[in-house]
């Protein structure tokens, strides 16, 4: 019986404190209740976060030991810290300090510091860290997860912190405060693409930034004094740098007297336009010029609270326009302000218009035909994600990367355009990736395709990739009604693979459509770019290559069979016919004479099975039904020598007299180790499914979303603003039947059923049924949900509260599951289920040599530690479920893996077996790693280099090779070798002397080699000498009014020197005549303010040398 419950509309945000099992030395997990501090305000409120306490004394001690960026200490003596991740555990980062303030400004705020960080556990991760008057902040960008943020829990407390993901922020926060004003445009633009921008690497272009702020901004960020106000500005600019350095190799450095334009009081500041963008943008130029001087900065910007976003396009370095940029939100902190707004507006100042192609909502009238390369609202920094109406919003907020078109516009402007007339260059030593996008192809209309590229990085940095469509100049339109040159494929966050399928595999497998992804329906040329990023902290390397896809013809290449549910029976002789529409693709311009026919057992996500290879592209093929029991089979017909394909839309059920089930094996992580290592005892096991019934408890720490119930008037989902804390259960039904879910728990508890996945940002997406029914006046809440479900499909059950206060939490619950028509149905956790075949069957593991394709061995225990059977090489391990009636499987060892697969797929009655749905990759090196720890240090000894290294746990170590390099990249010079001890458990020390160091920098490293030729390398260290091999001394350092340079001059002539500030600007210079022999030069620092400087000096016959000098 239903109970009637009057609807109460409530608003609120949820807070979650993640459970964790790992803690670092300075971070510890706490309950949120322990962090409540009376009288302090929360300004960033994620829906879900990890609550942490920081040992500030210990952490600051770590940060203060950070080496300066680009120095050898970054590699020789790195600072490694651990940062807490939102889902538990920590990740390690290598940290270096960089100053985004000129020395004069750094002197005014000595306790405000900024840092770069490079991921160690995740090498693709880069981070920007800071310590300010508000405490610690971190922004972490990674190719393997969404962006992570660490911020103080409350403003004014430096002990308690939140670690959270960008998606944990409430997207409505962004939309409520989106100010939306037209931005200045640049005249003379056309509808043609601009020239591709240069690859960036090796140098950062550094610009002097002046940031003014209104008094209203100071109040909003808690800037009750100059230090706190400046702290908020530093955090925002530091995070902007995190994106601009990685994506564009551009850095912004706050000018030395920026404090003059940071206003604490709205009553006395010179601005009248805090809430009027068109007024404030003009005042920004006037105020910054008047206080800073037009010649003393390169780009200016003003922060406010009500002006929204407005910027002069391509205005950096332009005397009369370079401060025409403003950004304002009522709550001007965090991701919404720093990334979605400030990065966006500064992007305009660097020459990039908007990239969206929609004309609805706030996109209307704000687009540009020189850059409209993203369908709908766009999703990158220069798009309008979330503010172009639901018709065209690809997502609710921006992803932290620039589209390829924005990259072109900004890099061209900053390297060869107006933005190249100011700023300075800082050397990073980084190299750009080398990219190959592959050949162009011609495909039929409305046909899926895959683009495959490649890239290498000269420095060995881990690369991330993004394939993006780069057509511009087409008419503005909705994403799904393109015409002309309009974009049809959206941008996604860069990934770790240079392969992209159009549309996404998720949509192909589920027969769905993602907003911003639509196949080409008319003849046209699609232009694509593959961009590779090396994700180097402090100055990334980015390069690209382009290709095209020509769309031709009037008919799509489509599979025409098995597009409704199909049943096959495999017995070794039964056949089926695969049919497809050739669409005239055998001849020009497609030239596809043959196709491959592949099979998927997991609903179309992977196609590991080949039914027929290289068969004529004639539209029909008879295949032998494979013995691959599944209820989610799919068939792909794939062009051979081209990139297009199609997949049937109906599920294929294959039944067989063979009930073997390979399931999936676990753990499935790739194993990289050495021959005979204990890690090669893989410990695999098949993961068979067991039925389950959802049960748990709703807690105050659960995530929250908005309430959704069934509307009996509209026969659809009804959304309310009530806050619903929820648990989710993803499951798969065992049979096709009508299922009833019966809820036992506290009233009023909501139970909703969803097809596929539950989307917290849109609780009505994929909605199927609810125990709550809205009749237009009130909500009736029952205890059951009944719905017909299809075997093998994925569903999600959501159990949630009715509101923020009802029921009282914690609220335990349980759900009973039954089926009718027919009875006997159960549900399995996850997206697939695998039945244990039970008695009469065994399980073993097949090890395939990837180099030969032959079976290397078969192991019932997945133990590969026998180095004779499994020597160095690359292997793939498959699970195999098989009937005990099968004879000796060892007869397959040494033969082709295809011999086994043919028996498995084509002889179910005589050879009943089934391979696992996943595999494990194993890479075996030649032998044990020769040494666990290898650390190198170096010092000058007279005119020689004394190298000292320590080892720990040597294993069969043979010798150490001493290597030297002129540039730190290519170690092609071997100085000598030192015999190793062979085996040791403790710490051992070795030394080697370089008798003749090179002039300039000498880079050294040690290569350890064991008796099996396995190798490992030490860290790299460096020493510098003058032309005679003499050490050069610069002292005292830190210095007060002067420094001394002691060296030996080999060639008479004029010595020159310059002192550069943190931006690279020359602030002092001098020269003198020197003669052969010892020389001491005194260089004055008396006129310079305290800070960090670079001393550049050059003597006759030698390259310039650089030394960091600290002026006290």
C-alpha cells in the first residue's frame, strides 16, 4: 500500500568524507565533524570530498627544501612529496619551486610561494602548488583521471583540507553566476582556418602580468589585509599558469609593484564598474597604466565580482589595449573562476575567439567563424560549456585543455604575431614530440571509422593524445543539424592512446548518441589533427600532425543482418550468414576489395575474435558459428586497407552443448619484471558471478543529487530540487523476465531504476521506473518497483533519501529481488555475468609468445617463474575453461595459438572449452634488476670530477659503466667501468674520477649491468668547468651587496656579465678586460632589491654560464 507524502522542496549541497586506507606522513584522514571551526566560512563546497588534516610544520619543512626549477638539483636532489587523492591513497610528485612574482614583489610577500610538480606514480600528471596566507592549494591535471583539487576546508584555517575531483563540484554553481557578456572581437577575421601554430618546447615565453582588483573582490576572497588579498590572486594566477605552461608553454609573472593595484576597499578603489563589464574594461586599462606605467607590463587584467567576463581580443603587448580584460564572479575562487573564467578571458587576450558552433542561449551572437571548430557549446577552455541551453550543451563546465584551433591562434599570436613583441624567453631544455597522423582516407557517408596515429618523445616523457576535428567557417547551427563545413565531432580530454573511433565505442556498443558526435551525412572533407603533449611540469612540449577524411557517395556501409535479437547454436557445423551493404566501396575512391569479419562477446566493446579474414567485399559471407557462449554477441564488418566499419545493432545469443565458461581472470594488471622473479607467479583466478540482493545504509556522507520520481500525468521522470543522498547498484539480469524489487527500510526512501548508468548531474537521464509517483500535487511512495528487464543488459538501481532531512540518517535498507514470466531470475553485480560450469570442468592458463604467436606453455596455477620455460620476452596469458573429457592440452605447446582457438570455436562437441574474456600482458626482462638502489653524487676535487655512488641490494651485479654527456640527454661517452661486488644486501659505496672534465657543463650517470645483461641507470648529476678544466666559484651566495667570481682565464679578452631577474629581464650588466691566469671579478648587487637572480657571465673562448644568486 502506498503512503502519501507531501512534497517538500529543499536546496542544499552534499558533503562526503572518503574512506581511505593509506596515509602519508603529513596528511591524515579525519571526520568532517573534527574540522568545523566556529566563525569561519566555507567558500568551496564539493558534493563529495576527502577530509584531511595537514601537519603544516612538517609540510612546510618539506616545501622549503624544494630545488629551483630547471636546476640540476631537480634531478640530483629532488624533493618528493605525496599528495592525497580524493578516492583514497596518495600519489608521489617531484616538486620544484618557481617564482611567479618578480623579485621586488616576492620580497614584499616572502611567505607566499609557488611550485611545479611532476607525477612519479602517474608520470602524465602535472600539478601547481602554492602556500599562501590562506594555506596550501593544489591543482593536479592527469591523462588518467579527471582534474583533482586540494583546497582549505574553511577560509582562514591552514590545518584542514579537502581533496576532490572537478566533477564533485556542483555544476549549478557555475551556471548560477555565469555573467555572460559579449566579448570584444578582432576586425579583419575571415572564415578560413588560420595557419597551424608552431610546435612548442624548449622555451617558455614569460609575460609580465598586472592584475588589479576591485574592493568588492577583496571582500569576496577574504582579503582583509594586503597579504590575504595577494594570496587569492597568486592562487588563481598559479593555476592559470598550470594550464598555459602545459598547453602553450606560456607563463605569467606578476609585476614587481602589483600590490599598488590590489585594492582592499570598494569605497576608495578607483573602479566604478565592478558590476558593469563595459565600464570596468576601460577602467582596467586606465588604472593599470596610471599606477604601473604602460611600459612596465605586458598584459593586464582586473578581477571583480559582478562584471562577468570581457576581454579585448589579441591585446597582449598592445600599448593601448593590453589591460583590457576583466573577470568576475560573486564567489571568485576555485575551478569555476580560475579555469572556466580567467583562463578563458586571458585566452581572448592572447588571440583566441570562441570555439563553439552553437547559436542558442548565450552562444547566440558570440561565435567566430575563424574558430568555430567545436559542435554545440564546445567543451574546451574557449567554448561555452553549460551555458548554450540543453539542446547544445555538451557538458556543464569546461575541460582543462585548449582545442587545436585555440592552440593555433594563441601560439601564432605569441610566437610570431603581436604577442611576440614583448615578454622574454626562458630555456627549459625540453623537446617537442614527433607526431604522425597517418594517411588520408575516403569513406562512405554515415559510416563509423577509426583514426590511428603515433608519436615519440625525444626525452622519453609519457605522451597524451587528442584527435580533434579542425574544420571552421561553417554556418552556426545545432550540433545535430550541421551543414557546410560545420563541426560534427566534439573534443574529449586527452588520453594515453593515439587512437580514436568516431563515434565513441560506448555509443556504438549501446546504439546511443553522445551530444556532439554525429556521423557525416553528406559529401565533405573532414580535417583532423592529432596533438601530442608531453605533460612536462613547468613548460610542456606540444606538437601535432594532421590528416583528412574525405566523405563520398550517397549510401552508408552497413551490416544488414542480425539487427534484431538473434539466436545461434554452435555445434561445430552450424553456420550463419553475415550480410552488409557494400555501398559501392569496392571501387574508387574507396578501393576496399576485401573485409574482415570480427565477433564480440561483450556487447560490442571489444572484438577479439576473427570469424573470417580478408574475405571479398561482396556483401555476404557464410561463417561457422563459433562456440563462444554469450547473450551479448555482436558482429563487425571492417574494411581492409581503409578505416571504416559497421557493427550490427542486435544482440546475438550463442548457445552450445559446451557449458565451459572462461569468464574474466583477475588480477589483470600488466606484469613487468625479470626472468624467474617471484612476481611471475601471477596468482590468477576466474571471476564467476554470484547472485546478490542490494542492501546497505544511507549515510550523511553519501553523495547527493536532486530528487527524481515518476510523473503519472506525463508518464516520464519528474525532477525536484530536494536533496537526495544516494547509493547505486549496477547489475545484470540472468534471464529476460519481469522483475520485482521490494524495498525494506525507513520511510520515505526512494528506489529508482535506470537503464545503463545513473548520471548524478541529470537524474532523469536513463530513468525507467520509481517507487515514488507524482500526481501533480503530492508524491506517493511505495515499496516496490516492477519492470520487464532483458537478460545481459546493464541496469542501475538507486536507493536514496526523499530530502536532506527525511528519512533520518543513517537509514538501513535491503532489497529483495524476484522474477515472474518466467520465475527464477536473479541479478548479478556489474555489467556482465559468468556462470561457473561446475563439476566436470577445469581451468588453466595458456601463455602465448607475442613474438611467434605460438603457445609457450600451459599452467594450471599461472606460475611463470621457470626462467627456462619463460625466458625474456613478451607474453599474453589467456584463461581457459575446459571439459575434463578433453585429453592432454600439452599437445598444443609449441604450436600456433590459432590451432587451439580453432578447436575452441569450431568443435564444441568434441572439444568443449572457452577462453577468458580478458588477458594479462607479461613482459619479462633478461634477468633480475642488478641493483635496487643506485644514487650518484659528484663534487669537484682540484681540477677533476669525483663521482661517488651508493648501491643497495645488488643481485648478480657485474659492473658499473661511467657515462658522460655534454647536454644531459645523449650519454654516448663512456669514461670507464668499475667492478661490482656481485651480490650484497647492505649499502655499498663506489667512486670514479674524471681526470679531464669538459669545458662547460659535464653530465654524469652510472649504468649498472648484471651477469644476464639486465641494466639500470642512476640519477644524472652535473658539474661545470671553465675552458681549462678549472672549477668556477661564485660566492658568497646568498649575497648582500656583491658576489665574487673566481676562475682561471685561458684566453685574454673581454669578460661580460648580466644579472637577470625572475622573468629573465636584464637588471644589471657589466664587462672588463681579463688576461690569462687566475681571475677574481666583483659584481655589484647593491642597487637590486632582495630576491632571486640569475648571473650570466661569459669569458673569451667559452660559452655563457649561468648561476642562481640570492640577494638578501
